[in-house]
């Protein structure tokens, strides 16, 4: 049989039946996949314990001799019970095995061995049901072997009902026994400098440790492997982009005219980020830049100026937004910012799935002919039927809402177009390094002058029920001053259960009980509320037709709606300067970043903002901690770091980055931040000396193994 490698398919090593079960349960296909399915924890069989001191419920290991073994038929049902009595000279304990008569051939009187299991109780006596055991041939070696057996950690794997941990451990053992020599992904000098183990030792010790002290160094070594593989792959992708040739897009009269007409002075951050982007657009390779900024910091302005720069040479820009509401908002705000002189020249055009067939044909013709230099849309931009005359710039708004395949489908419609990624969800440094490591990152921290700011308060209605009524009185007071208000609910219809939840809502699973307040219920409540008599109340959610959603947002923007009751469709991009109040019901059901985004819909003009976080979460719970964290700070970057601490690793990488996320097995972006930074520096040094990894075959192979076809595609498209 040829030597087994990490690339070898599992069915050739452990058999088709077991390998099929592993693939169905965990999508494990190769030897490398299985060996990267690491134990989630380790159990110890327990110290050697005298029988007369056994405690019910404890996991113990004892050395004992078989006194008797008897098989009897069960009275109430078919089957048999094997009852074995063992002794260590100080006490007796019974072992019980159901329908396993064959064990009586081994467990004969006088045999000695090690017995391990959880102590139970039966008829006022101690017993083990189905214990693990190992019998000894050599009496003299029994005690020594027992000591080692008791101290050897038992790996506990992520398992399912059809693929239990012990069966995974057995498969891992078969694979390790057959595994041939391995190329180490870590260069020898790096491994020695960091005090790491050779790859084979690390893999053996993480799966089959002889004693507990072997585990930590093995896990640390494998974390280094993950970090170096991921950082090298990301940096290779950056090299790949920079090897492309890009059409230079210098600025000209269009951008000059726009800047001259701006009714305000750009912030220092807007100017600095704008200059970096302007330089990128005349560089030798395509821009690949992430711009992160606080809610309302001017990311749209920065992106629009980039669009105007590429338009000078006839280049088109495509802005893809996650929702129709946001796409429509972008169209209106961009057209307004361009003004009557530039808007007809650039012809900003909306292309979404909700357009009528005639509208869609008209928009698609503008795009294909190159007449529309700015194209704004949703997933409809990705359609095969959508073609561009000269796609020069792809702008992705709210990066975390898109899968990598969608982004690449849009970029593929041009010839090495520049890419600009915008996010109002601040990304902690370690996450940016791990997920967006191939992108250049710019940050806009300073908010434009003249913002009145937002005050945030928690309304803990479980402790103070009267505050629920006060919330609605407070909303009515703000509307009475001529302002507008938003009320955000965690679902469309609470009576529809979680099925009424918005598809893109970031509801947290640790919130208890069912949803109480949906858009339907709140709209009914306010319609009957005496303080809201005569007020103009509208509802908005993702299941409404596109034209209806657009009409409602136009009415809100025009001041024709006093209170908008909505789901999280208003989370990003909605800009209503007259809106002063944001009420978020069952706020504990949302994540920190989402609460911060929703809060950012108010206080966007000269009107002071008020955000009321209504929660029934008890003090000390995770949900309450999130709500209180948001109330304590308006700094999105500070909250992003807080979110990491509160949620642990959780979903910090986001489902949209599933290709990268699935490759993180032992590495943790919070806990291992320093390690990731060192691995990135090491990867830069390796690629500087050996860009194609010709002298680092172990690392090259590791990248190909760990970043399978889908994950590699994900990195190429990010």
C-alpha cells in the first residue's frame, strides 16, 4: 500500500462506510481534513481509586481482579445481562454489560486489569455500567500500566449521534498509524525561534497525548500553522492583484466641478482617505481597498469622488448594496449630491430586481451602452444579462452582507476593475488582518461638524414595567416638536414566531423566550395609543414589494411620516436628518454592532438624537451586557472591540466570509492577536525571499490543503 499522505482520500484508509459517515457529518474527505478535526477537549480517566472510597457520579480508574462473572436473562424484556464482580482487596464493585455475553470469555475469575468508568449505584451497591477496561497478561506490569492508563488524556471530538467521539478517535488512530512522512509548513529557523514542535509530533500529541502536558505545546504549534498558512495565502492574493495591470484613471474636470460645488468642507479624514484612493486609481495595479468609518462619517462622499474620478475617462462605476431600500437611498443621495449640472452628465441609474420589465430594459440599455456612468443596484447587477461598456470601479457597500462569490461575479464584468469596499461596521484590527488581510485598509474616524450627537438610554422593562409606557410618551413628545421617529422590531409578526424574522436580522441566539413585538403588533399598539392619535404611522419590512418600500422611504425622507415601524431593513444607509428618536424593542436580541448601526439612523443633522433600548433581559445576562455596552459608548470602534470580548469568537468573522471562517480550527482572532501579527510578519519575510514558495514546499502544500477549492476561490474574490 502506498504511503498515506494528508491529501489521501479517507475511504482508502478507513473504509467507505466510515468515511462516508464522516463526510456527511463534517464534510471530511481527506486524511488532512480528519486530522484537522481537532479534539474540543480532553477527559482524564481519573486517578487510581480504591474501591472502598468510590463516590457515585465520579469518573474513576481502578486496578482490580475479577471475582465472578454471570450471565442472566432479563425478566421484563428480551436480552441478557452480564454481571461481573471485581475486587481490589479493599472492596468489591459490580460491572454490568447489557447484551454483551461474549465479554464473559475474557472476564474470567482471576484476571486482573484496569477498569475505567463513571460510578453508579444499584441496589445500595456501587456499579459501573459498560465501563472501559484493559486486561493484563503480565501481572508484574499491571500496576505500572494502570498508572499510565489513568493519566492518559482521552480526546473528546466534536461529534454527532451517528458519528460518536470514540468512533472518530478510532478513525484518527487508523490514519495516524498509516500516515507517511510530512513536509513541515514552518521553516526550520522559524520553528526553532518560536519553540514549536515538528509537524508530526504536533499532530500525534494533539490526537494521542501520552500525558496532559503534551497538549498545550501541540495546540500552540498547530495554531501557528493556521496563522502562517492564512496570512501567506492572503499576502499571495495581494501579490496576485498587484501583478495585474490596471487602466489608469486620473481625475479631471468632473471631480473639480463637484468639489467646487460642495456646500461644506471635507473633514481631514475624508481628505486623507480620498487622496489615497486617488493615488490608487492611477497606480499600476487595481485598487483593492477597504474603507471603514463611523455611521455618517462620509464614506458615500469618498466613494462618489472615486466614481467621478474614473468617469473622467469614460469609466463606469457599479455600487452594489445589500437591500433595495439602501440602493434606492444611495440613488437619491448621489443624485442630490451631484446636483442639476452633473447628474444628467453621469446619469446615475438604478438596477434592481423589483423594476418592471420595461424599466429594467431601459436601465440595462443605459448601462450596456456606457451612457450610465454610475450604476447602483442590488443582486440584479450580478445577473448574466447585465453588461457594462467599461466597468472601471466596483464599490461594495456594507461588505459583511455579501458572499465572496457575489462580489467576484460583479468584478468579472470588467477588465481588472478597481475595488472599493465600504463598511460602517468597524472591524477590529485582528479581524481585519485575518479576513481582509489582502486589502489595504483606510479609516474615517472624524464625524462632520454640526452633528448634534445621540444620547442612548436602556429601558429595562422587566424591572421597571412603567417605563414601557414612558417610551411611547417620549416618542410622542419628540414628534410633537416636529421631529420623526423610528421603532425597530426583531420580527415582522411576533405571532409568526421566528419565521417572521427578517432574513438579514442579526438576532442573538442567547435571548430567551419567543419574540413578543413584531412590526404587526407594534403598529396595532400605536394605532390604539391615545398619544399617537392623528400621527402618521407607516410600516416597513423586507417582505413588502420594492415599489411600496421605496414609496414609504420617499415619504419618510419628505417628512410625510411621523413614526416608521420597521425591521432591520433600515439598519444601514437610511438618511433622514429630521429623525430624532430611535426605539429598539427587545434590544437584547441584537448584536452590539447592529444596535450601533440602528442607532446611527438618528442624530444625523442638527437635531439631537435619542435612542431608547427597550429590553426584558435580566441584569448579568449576555443580552443585557450587549445593550448596556451600546448605551455606554457612541464610539463604534470601541464597541467593535467590546463586541469581540462579549461574544468571544462567536461569529466575528461573519457568515459572508465562510471560506476563511471555516479554515479557522484552533486559531482565535481575539486570543491569538499577537500570534497572528507575528505570523503575518513571518509570511511577509518568506514571500519577500520566495514569492512562489519554491523552497517552502511544506507551506505551499499546506495552503493548497487547508484552503480547498471553495476557500481558495473565496480568498481570490475578497
